[in-house]
């Protein structure tokens, strides 16, 4: 029984990386995309134009 208590105390005393910080993957992704757009605005603009062109071509109403 002492062995289990020692393991439990050791487990509680060690900080885990996930409990120290909260994970926010969507916020991290948006921050990364904003930073990339500031560094290379022409690439982002051409990519958006390309996606818009393809979507407009495939989803045209007629």
C-alpha cells in the first residue's frame, strides 16, 4: 500500500506541461496566419484570389 501512496504523491508533485498552460490551437493558427500575411502579403492575396476563382468557377449558379 505504501508503494501506491508514494506513486500517487510523486504523480501529484510533478507539474505536467498540459496543466501549466492551456492549449489553444485555433488561436495559435490564426496568430500564425496573421504573422505570415504581414510578412508575405502578395502570396496571401494570390492564394485568396486563386481559391475565390476556383470556387466561383465551380459554384457558378448557371
